[in-house]
């Protein structure tokens, strides 16, 4: 079981470059990769994104990639003289139109930033190997972090599921006493009303029978047992189980709601409140599972 949150870092160095990758992930229903690449390496984005997506099925993965040149050739500064000449020509034309002289300085060109001044003269394919190696290390570290948090989630969910099962067992023990208690209450009300009706009267028995049918929760208890078994199977699985666990939480909630509405009993109602409170905690944790 893996969590969808975590952090990992990877670094790889060649004779000319050092690549550093930081990978972090948060909850998301689908798998998504947000990639922050150095300028000039956009053509590698697709392949790097696919590499990340191949290792995750859910979660929003943010990748920050830094590339540092280690030699003078790779880190040399270059000017785009064509753009610089175009800027000067534009200002010269403006000066003629306005009849006013403009003097351009080096600072005017440097203010334009990336338009005229670039760093690095490397080709994307030249740095691909170290970028992919650093990315692999970061993704492996991220997977390890998600796995460690997944172990903690597994322990917490297993403990909370045991609480749900115990509450369900207590409800099952109370359920058979509900019809008998209803019969006592109905007989007492008849006696208090002063009506001379025999408790063995067919009409009374029919009313009790109808109530017994309405408050029968045996089917719900059977389905809960099946859901608990499936939940435990998913917890033991090595595959991504976030979606099926989320679905099971919905089914468990539906069964507890039905029991609460059918069983007209204060003790069962108390257990239902406790069970739904515990189930909500389980549901919140399940949202973090891949």
C-alpha cells in the first residue's frame, strides 16, 4: 500500500553538468505530472513526463529539475546579436519619427533578460542521460517515501476496521432482542390505554410481525461482513487500492445508514453513531492512498 504524498530527491553528475531533481506528490484522483524544466530543454518534457507517469497511478507529481554547467564552455554566456540589432534599429526609427535622439547603453539590453542574454550552449540530447538518471533517483526516493507512509496508513486503517467490526458484532447481538422489546412496549401501551385486547390477538400479532419485518437487519449485517472481508483483502494487496477502498467506504456507510433507520433501538443507534464516526476517519485516510 502506498500513500499519495511524499518527497524525493536525486542528483547525477557528469564531467560537464550536474542535474538535480526534486519530486513531491500530493493527493489527486488521477495521475498528473507538473514539470519545471530549465530553459532550452522543453523538447525533453514529453519523455521525462512519461517516465514519471509509468511509476505512479494516482497523485499530482511535481518535478523541479535544475541543470548546472561545471565547465567554462557549457556555462558560457551568449548574446543574441540579431535581436539586439533589431532593438537598436527600432529605437533609431523611433528617434527619427519623434525628432529626438535616443542613446542605448549596455544596461538597456541587459534589462531585456532572456531576449538577449542566454547561458549554456548544450544540446538537450547531450544532457538527457544525466537528467534521466537524476530523475530515476528522485522517483525512487519518492516511491520509498510513499511506501513508508503507506505502511503507517495500513496500520491505522486495520485498527479502525477492527473497531467497525467490533461495533457491528455488538449490533448483531442486540438485533434479536428488538422485536421482543417492541412486543413488550406494544402490550404495555395497550394495557395503559385500557383497551381489552388479548396480546395473542391476531391483529396484535400481525402488527408485531410487520415491525419485525421492518426492523430485520440480517441482510445488512451479512453485507457488512462481506465488505469487511473485501476491505481486509485490499489492505493485504500490493496493487493500488485507493479507488476500491473509497468505494467500499461508501458501501459501508450505506449499510450503517440503513441499519440505523430500520432498527428502532437506542443502543443500536448509539453504536451506529460510533461506527459512522470511525468510518469517516477511515474515509479521510483512504483519500491519501494510491
